[in-house]
């Protein structure tokens, strides 16, 4: 039992070391080495890491490329922001408005009452449930409609992208209900606890880090289980899994919903740490950028995804501050380089050199070492692309749709 | 829709219809290129919008040169050809350097071409500046004519329509009536067999990709007659054109034409009656819903994959 847990959850020796290093960096090195402003930035990057981790599950293992993870990040973030905004706009502090007690942007847009879908967000319990449930439900609807009809691969990517676009246009267009292009800003307190103070920022950072580690552990358990095996099998030979009697669509829907939920947690933590939420984190561009975090870190590596998110965002901050012109060139080059030369990302490079450094490990033949190898984190071996089970055309199979 | 009389409604439909037709032309030209690249080759070219921008910038540059030397009235026809040529050439090089290594990995192509589009956008910004530039239209393209009192149809829209029709016809002849098209279709249907009967499939890929890019360049030239060009112009159209191709059924030219017509018209007419963002949202939502019910698009080509 203990051993199984050690293997599955921590990914054996190398997986555990990787996780411990990551935890040490998040909880010790960064908080001690950075001032609060920088640490808050790192906290923001770590909320993107949730999305990157979800993409490792979905894309790296599931072979489903979603270009709309921003949808779920945004939904989670907006749910949190709605609660905080309602708390910030109590009748006392909004008494200069025409209608006190409603968020300021509604007042600016001549709304005189709180829209019905804002009402439940007075309750923290409801909000917390909504943060997890709304994106998951949304993902379920999309996933059910698409995977049951065997839409996959490229088509799935394009359609998720369009949904991200639709959501952005809606949020921007419906200013009175959503805060429009500025998003929901001026968030102050959570149940009376001021989230803008220094101590709150530290606490939120640590909560964020702990949640991230927890998400990685849960993902490991899932990937280490039979389900994880099935996912790999589905990615590489979907037809064969189907012919073995599994309902491929159900598994895909599950992993898509899971990824949505993980992204939503990231979104909610983003709102708490950064203090606002806006449509810039929902649309097509952020969604694709989130894919690059996972790709840079290594699409098969949960831990690598976190480093990917940290490094790319750090680079973005540094370059867009000092050489804004160069940044897009670099970002574009990064996309191309990762795809062409390092399909396994940082984790792949690490794995290559780790092997050279630790060549003394002789226990290759033992069965347990083998199995932990295939499931543990940085996976060696060529990455077969997701949507290219050969003969599958563009993701729509030729069989009659049932 | 109350508050309008029937004749007013007809005028609105006619005028929004025609403004829809200009949008249709650009969208259709973009989508034609994509239909060739995506439908025939299965490559997702996220940088397709930037190829359109290449065409547009080429036209703008040429219009500047033309004004200088005083042949501003005739340059446009030449600019169309030049836009095609430049975009074709860049497309050819991109295929050579990037795309050809990624045919087996469609999702990776998507990411790589997205990266390419970022680089190209920044290149436009560094070269031509962040501000939007517009071409000097020749005189014969300006103005409008009025068939009735309330309807007002711009000439450039009609010209662009004609251009689109010509390009459509050209693509049709190329794909379905020429030797080259035969090779392209053979490669699509069965790459290995096509290779076995002596078709140079690599060369076919290269020319097909470059051709798709070239048509995007023509779309750019057409675009300059209805709006001004900025570094991110192309990215505004990329999602829409993908929708057109997917909705029409990849690999079906007829489907592409019809779906471009439907999408552009729906968008343009809805935008009059709702605000413009809602018009777009409703159009996209309807398309996504239809695609969920009928994933293969309106016209599925019978291709063995």
C-alpha cells in the first residue's frame, strides 16, 4: 500500500526528488529570495501553472489540444471576482452611486438592479462551489457535444478557440453585466479580510503554492492509475482502445472536465492575488500562450509545466519591460523551436542530461523500475503527436456517427 | 425589427447585404487559401492572416510608388499580381523551412505557425510602424452608385466581388481541371500511391502551400480597398476564416463559398439589428452549434483518409 502510493503519487524516486525540489523552490527559495512585489508576480505566474498542468493532462497525456483553457481560467477567475466585487460594493461604500449596493460598473452602465445571475454570488459557499462547478459543467457540455461525435484533434482545437473568442466578445460587449474590457476591478476584501495587505499576499501565495502541489499530486495519482494508461493508449491508438470495448468519449470528457477544473482553480487564485479579472485572460491569445507554457516545460511533465510557466512569464516580464520589440520575436521563436527541436520541452532536455549524469543506475531490468519509468514524470522517448493516430485524417473518423 | 416599414427593411437588407458582400470577398479569399492548405493538405496555418497582411502591405507600398511616378490609376491590377507573388514566395520559403518537417504532427504545426504569426506581426510593426496604413485607391474604384433612392452600393465592393469570383474560378480550374490539380488531389487522397505513380509529392505540397498563401495575398490586396492595414489586421480574420472552412466542410470548394456567403451575410445583417458584438456572438454560436451537430461541415468531401 505504502509502496503503491510512493510509486503512483510521488512517481518513484526521481518523481519525488523533482517534486521536493519544486516545493523547496516555491516555499523556501522564492519567498526568501524575492521582495514582496516580485513574489506577488511569481504568485501570478504560478496561477498560470495550474493551466499548464491541466494542459499536460489534457494534451500531453490525453492528446487533446484545447486552445480554450483561458475560458476555464477566466470562468474561475470571474466567479471569484464577482464575489469579491459584491463584497467591495456594499451600500455604505457605494453611496455616491445612483443605485448604491451594486458594483460601480453596473451603475456606470445605467443598471438599477443586480442581474439575477449575480445574486447567488453573495454567498462564499456558493462562490467556492461555482468556481469548481461552472467551468466543469461548461467543459462537460462542450466535451459531451464534441467527443460523443468523435470530433477531435484539429477540429477540437479550432472550436475551443472559437468558444474562447465568443466568450471574450460577450464579456467585452456586455459591459453592464461583466465590467467590459476593464474587467472586474477594485477588489478589496474576502469576508472582511483585506487581500491587499502584505501579510495577505504572503498567505495567498502559500495557499496558491500548496494548491498547486496538491493538484500535481492528484494528477499523478490519476496518471499512475489504469485511467492514465488508458489515456496514453487512447492518444496513440484511439481505434484500438475503442475496439477493446472502452468508451473513448467518456474518458475524454472526464479529462477535459478535470483540466477545466484545475484551470479554474488557477483563475480563482489569480483573482485573489492580482486583485482583478479581465477578458484579456480569457481570449485566444492567452489560451495559446498557456499551451506554450506546457510545451516549453515539457508536455509530458507535470512538474516541467510549472517551470515552463515560470520561465516563459519571467522572460515575458523582463523582455517586455526592457525590449518590448524583441519579445514577440522571441516568443514566436520559442513556439517554433519547442515544436521543431525540443518536442519534450525542458523536461526532455533534463531527462537527456540526467541520464548522462546518473548512468550508474543499473536496475533497468526490474519490472517495478520499468513501470515507474513509463508513468513517472519526465518521460523519455519520442513524443508522438497527439492528433496523429495515422489514418485518422483530421480528427473525424470515417465511421458513421452514432 | 419593429419600427421599420417593409421597404425600409428591404433597403437595409440590400445595403447590409452589400456591405456583407465586401466582407464576404475578403473572407472568401482568405478561406479559399485556407481551404487549399487545410482542406487539401491538413495543415493548420495560423499565420494565414499574416500572409493576407503581406499582400495588403505590398499593395500599400505599390500605391505609394505608383503615386510618386504618376500611374496611380492603373497600379491596382498590377498590385494584385504582386501581392500574390510576394505571398506565394514567402509561403514557399515557409513550407521549405518549417511546415515540411511537421506534416505528421498537425497540432504542432498549429503551434509553430502561431509562433510564425507572432514573428511576422512584429516584423510588420518594426518595418511599417504600429499605425495603420492605407493604400491610395485609384479614382475608378471610388464612389458608389444608387440603383434606388435608399440603396447605396460602393464600387470598390463590386470590384472586389468580381475579383473574388475570378479567383474562385481560377482555383476551381486549377484544382479540378488542370494537370497540377490532378496531382494535388491525388496526393490528398493517397499520398503513398501518388508517390508510387511518379508524382513528386513533396513538390506538390510546396506549391500547394505556396498557392494557398498567394491567394491570402490577393485577399490582402482586396482588403486594402475596404479598410486600412495594421500589423494585427490578419489576426482579426484568421478565426473567422477557419470557421468558414470548417463550416463549409474542409476540402469542399463549394462548401467554402457557400459558408463564406452565409457567415458574412448573417454577421452583417445581424450587426445592424443588434449591436455589433452580439451579432458576431450569435453568428459564431450558431456555427459552433451546427458544427457540434454536424462535425464534418456542410459539404463533406468524400476523401479516403
